[in-house]
């Protein structure tokens, strides 16, 4: 049953990630990969929140499997983050690449912590 829940959550997470990424990029023309940046930060917040709720016994294992492992696992993406960073470096946008990596890391960790605290 866990595999089915993770699969359903993963499908929903992937669809939300793709849709939000398109929506952000439609309204933004800069070089900064804002879509992945927003997705990874919001996903980190949600995962921090879910794990804390699970630790406190406020959500059951099935909900963590569906939303935490499945949805958040597919919604956030490290591979796209890595690829976009390399694209910025290859385009000689080193300052922008540094800002992207630094703020993605710091804000994602901060968002996970805030999600945990909330």
C-alpha cells in the first residue's frame, strides 16, 4: 500500500512541479531559475512541516508516504537545480550561479526549519 501512496503522491507532485514551473517562467523573463528556486523552498517547508506533524503523531504513516515521500519527493528536484546551476556557470553568469546556489540552500533549510516549527 505504501508504494501505491508514494506513486500517487509522486504523480501529483510532478504535475504540480511542472505546472508551477511553467507558470513562474511564463511571468518571468530573467536568467535566474526562479521556478525551481520557489519549488525547492516551498517543498522544503512542506516536508519539514509534514515530518514534524508525523513525529508528533498528528498525521499517520500513510499521509507521510503520500505527501512527504511521494508528493515532496517528486515536487522538489535536485537534478534540475544542478543542471540549471551548470547552465549559469557555462553562460559565465558566475555571480548569479553563486546567488542561486547560496539562497537555494539557505532558504530551503530555513523553510524546512520553519515548517518543522510551525
